[in-house]
C-alpha cells in the first residue's frame, strides 16, 4: 500500500538523483559552468583572485643580479549565497486515491516532479541573465489592470509580481497575481488588488528583490560586484562595445580579437537572443558558406562563429550580444540540489491547515565571475 512514508522514501532515494541530473543541463551556458563548493565559508563565498602579474619572469645578463620577484596582485571577493527553493505539493485526496495502484502513485509523483524541474529550469536560466533582483519587465502603457510591457516572454498566468519605481521603492502593488498574458500584444493582466501603475514602473518577481543570483545584467551594469567597487578596481569592469551601425561579421570578429589582445582571454561562447542568432547565421551564409555546427555539453547544438559556439537563450535581450569565457564563471554552492528535511529526516510534510503535503528542494549558491574585465558585451546594433 502506498503511504506518505513510501512517497517520502521515493522522493529521497530515486527522484533526487533524477531531478539533479535534469537540472545540471538547464541551458548551454549553465551546463558549461563549473559547479563546486570551494571557497564557500558558512553563508558566503570568499575568494582572492589574482589581479595580474607579469613581472616575475625576466631576462638578464650572465653576471647580473637575479630579477626581483614581484608579488601577485589580488582582488578579494565576498558574496552571500542565494537561497533557491522549489516546492511540490500533493493533496491527501490524490495520495489516498493512488494507494492501491503503484502506477497511479508513480504518475502522481512524476507529474509533480516534472512540473518542479520545468519551473526550476525556467527560473534558474532567467537568473543567469538577470540583475539579482528578479527583474521581469518595464511597463510602457497602462489600461486599468492591464499592462503593456517592453517584453512579455517571462510572464505566465499565476505568477506573483511586485511593482517598483526606478528608485527601488514599492510603487503600486506587492504580491499581485498575473491573471492573463497576451504574448502577441505584449500585455499582462493582474488581479483586482492592483491600484494601477505609472508608465515606467518596473515589474519584479514577488519577493525576489535582492535575493537572486548575480546574473549577467548585474555583472555588466551594477556599480559594484562581490563587494568591490568597479570605480575603484578596473579589473571588475566588463568591456562594452557600442556599435554605431548594423552588426557585421568584421565588427563581431574585431570585438573578439580585442578581448584576446588586451585581456589575454578568448571568448568560448557567444550568448544572444534567437533573433540575433539568426542575424549572425545570416552573416555567415552571405558568401554561401556552409554553417559550421557543434554539439555542446548537455546535447545542445550551436552555430560556430570563428570556432566559438553561438548560443541563443530566451532570456537574453535582443539588443545585446555577450562574449563570454565560461572558464571564468562558476556556481559556488554550499550543496547541490537537496530535499529540505525536518528533524526526523522526513521530506513530505503536512501543510498547516490544509489536507495536503509539500516537499521543498533547496540550493544555496551564487554565480561568480572571476575575471569580469575579460567578458564583453556588444550593444547599439
């Protein structure tokens, strides 16, 4: 007979490994990043990165004094681990209905876990390109409780959102629920608790402000990174290339070569939107050349530009191209995905006041770029 205990055991012994394996390939960018628990101390990531030193090797005369050693220059990073949770819920009624059928029980758990994995993939991938605050979109037009936004690809029905002003204050609502999404018209509708909103108000995932991974938007645009001010340390400032015309093959090659020449680092991944990927592919086929393709870790296929895979991601904005060396990135984590257990080691717990049980998947981690200056972004095309 299927019981809460047997469901608990299945989640712990079988489903955790399956979930972890699926979440290791969230996206090509995520799959290429090393994940480990090094330099994690308590609730923080702390590491010293070699800023640069090219003076320890020098030529000299046969009778000259030996060259003096020039000490390495370091930059110290400190960043709090972010708390990432995923929860499944199983009603007591559904659990009792599947007691006499192992197949029905497996189908029940499969459906819940598949939903959890799908949601985790979407949100984790979004965080990799985010600002650490759960930014979703900017409101460009308001009609009652219906908002026209500058991008709608992150919205889904049932999403809880907060509305902030550009000063970071709650503007017109907190914990509002998205009730409808019109992808074609770039509109989202929220519940009746909305007090309206000003044009230019920013939409964030509810409760996420300041709590998400330090994504690419933050790495490239924030004033400070991992406790270090970019104005005080040029090493922390990524390279921005602003084009004054349309994107060309020569311009893209020039920016890649610049990072190689001045930062001794060659990008090994080009991140862009699907529209921009099509533009790059069109550049490569203008001379009727056959597109070079490759298969990345995780089974993802990609077009090659100068031997570098061009990877499209739904959360990458249309107006930027990231030139990334994934060797400089890491997911620093206290642990891999694990189920939250109570004092008795149980995973499934009754939800207070409800005839249902829940289980929570947790991960405490942060995205760290150890060489920000060697990462590039192309805008203005």
